[in-house]
């Protein structure tokens, strides 16, 4: 398993490095920090719900819609930047948006 996961938090349980890594990561996942992400989740999910309501008589491809939702949430929670990937409509817009975000 260590060959697959490397020498990290999951594969190296115990020891000085594990304790240090866990201590550093625990701050990022404290209840207060997680609570600060809730408005981001709510806003991103609101965009998704609006998209789905607009397509209420069409087939909804859940996995296709969840990728941009996840990207929007991760991008804003980690960098503070709103990516608005869910609002991009065409493939050419998505490609331009991806180039801009890179």
C-alpha cells in the first residue's frame, strides 16, 4: 500500500512526521474553518439547483454537473477566488475559462 500512496499521512501512521503533518492539517479542518466554507457550499449548490430547475423537463446528467460544482467549491475554499465554472455554457467557453484559470 505504501508503494501506491507514498510516504504520507495515510500510509505513515505514527511517528514524528505523521504527528507534524496531522497537526498542520488539523488547523485546515477545524470546526471554525469548516463553518466558514458553508456559505461557499450553499452558493455553489444554489447555482446547481437553478441549472436543474431550468432543465426540469430534460434529462439531468448528475456526474457532468457535479464536476463544475466541486471545482467551484474547491477553488473558492482554497484560494478565495470564485471560478463560476457552473455558469460556463459552451465547450469553447469552457476551454477559454480553463485557460484563464490556469
